[in-house]
């Protein structure tokens, strides 16, 4: 009797690309437009070292000059700076027993890849939230945190007014903010007060929530204390995060293995990922 093993149905190269593609599709971070993925970010994620320099041009500064009938204008230079991003290397292995129900289906490769991509989407969300917690705990960004946890009355509640106050921390750049992420309990609280608008967007099978004209990304990984009702929300602009999917010849993204000494035999699927998911304008230390 022929027996199908994981190695018989999974081609590592095909599986790896499929998982990466599906992870990007199911990730709320990428779907919302706050993360940008391109060939340069993929290349940087594939490069050497665990820290990556990401140069960028700063905004133009200086004053205009009065035009005169003699003399020349004084040329100015565009400033440059650089982010320093941390490369993430993560891995996970699964035994065949945990996948057996899916491996017996009509599309075992697709079923397995869908499960793995969902896992990585959730895992990257965890990495992102941990990164943001560190970013906004830094002294340099203390002025970009609107903390209402110790206020009283309505001033201590998330509402249209307190949300506008948080937006105002960006000054005249506040219009560049396009999305907000918070816990599902916060979404429910705002929905009960009819402050959430659900929009059926083109190409979407579900309605997308909006709060104060900002797209809402609901994630129960967001900090929220069910007892005190104190939580955290993050505001994002389009392309606020650099997302790069890396690779390296010495780090096999997909492998299969088998333990022949196990009583009934056991198959394994190993998946590894190298990537950057970096808030732009930040230097990792």
C-alpha cells in the first residue's frame, strides 16, 4: 500500500513562496496599507548582519530668497538620514499528527500552506506590537503618546474628542494618519456608541470598520486590561512600516523530515522566516 508523506506533497521552493504570499494577503497590517513591501525591502532583509541601515531623504528646509536683478540664489542641499532596522529570524516546526486531517484532504498543499500562513500572520502581529511597545517607551517619542489613563470622567474614555487630541500630537501632519489599531473590546465599546462606521470596500468580502475616518485594525493582541478597561491604540500613516521578506541560502525556509524510529513513524514540517517589519524613522538600539 502506497503511503503519502509530507515530503511527497510539499515542494520547498513552491511552498515557501506560497506561504509568504498568503501571509501578506491575510495580514491586517498589509491589507490596511500601513505596511509597504517592495523589492528593496526584500533585498535588505536578505542581506548580511542582524541590523540593517535604511537611508531616506529628509524634508526640505530653509527659507526662500527675494529675487533681485543681480546676484545668485544660494543653493541648499537635501538632508539625508537613516533608519536602523532589526532583522527578525523566526522558525516553527509541526509534526505530521497535527496536520494529518489536512494532509488527507483534496488539496493537502494548499490546506497546509493556509494554516502556516495564518500562523505567521499572527506571529508577525505579535512581533510588531512588541516592537511598537519598545518604540513608544523610548524617551525620544514621549511627546507622541497621549495618555488618558489617569484622567477623570469623559476625559479618561476613548471618544471622538480624545481621539482628536491624540491625532493633534502630529500637528499639521495629522492628515497623514490613515489607520488605528486596538483591541476588539474597544471596537465593541465604540460600536455601541455608534462611533464605528462599517464600509463595504471594493474587493472585500467583509465590511471594514472605520473610526473618525480612520481604518480600524482589530487585534486582540493589543494591550487591554479587562478589569481596569485600560488599553492601548496605535495610529498609523500609509507606508508607516517597512516590510521585507528575506532569504538566505544557509537558512532553509522550508524543510521536511521524518523520524523513522518513532513507533508508527512521524513526519515533520519545518518553516523558517527572515524578515523586517520596521517603523520608518526609527533607529533600533
